[in-house]
């Protein structure tokens, strides 16, 4: 079992299933693949992983979600866990939010929905270089 995880956060289950499937197909068992249907669940998963001694390589987060927006979440993640690479995935980009998360959370990559598997896996691959 890997001690490194990739966390995907989106309020749409089909998106999460697609992300996990694409990551598993490309990276196999190199990583654990966790999904969260919102920010609250994501924080629970992050805490559980760290308690288990599992580090998080990257978080792929949607921007437009109920409650907390993805940019706010990624900024908070960056402040608490500066080593986690942040990737925003969205179909409804707010340019001001993207600029803010690039500056405040050192956004590693920004992917537009619909994304390609190559875009996703390239963003993850460059995260660990």
C-alpha cells in the first residue's frame, strides 16, 4: 500500500469517479486515490490520512461547490500544508478567484472542465518533479 495520496474534491460524484479512474489507470498503485464530495469531507480525509502517516501529494479541487468555494479551500490547505500541490478543476472559472489562488496557494495547475486525461496526469506528474 502506498503512503502517498491524491485527493479529489468535487460535488459531482460522476466527476470524482472519472478523476479516480483516470488517475488509477495512469499511475496504478503508486498512490492512494481519495475522493470527497465537498470541503468538509475533504478536511476529514486530510486529517485521517495524516493521522495514518500518509502524505498527500496533490489535491485536485473543483471551484464551484456548495458552501466553501474551491479557491478558499485550496488557500486554506496551502496555509496548513504548504507541501501539498494544489490543482483547480472547473467549468465555471472566476478569473479573480484563479488569480487569488495562484498567488495565495501557489496553484500548481488550473484545468478547465471538460479536461483530458493527459492534462490531468501531466499536472500530477509535474507535481512531484
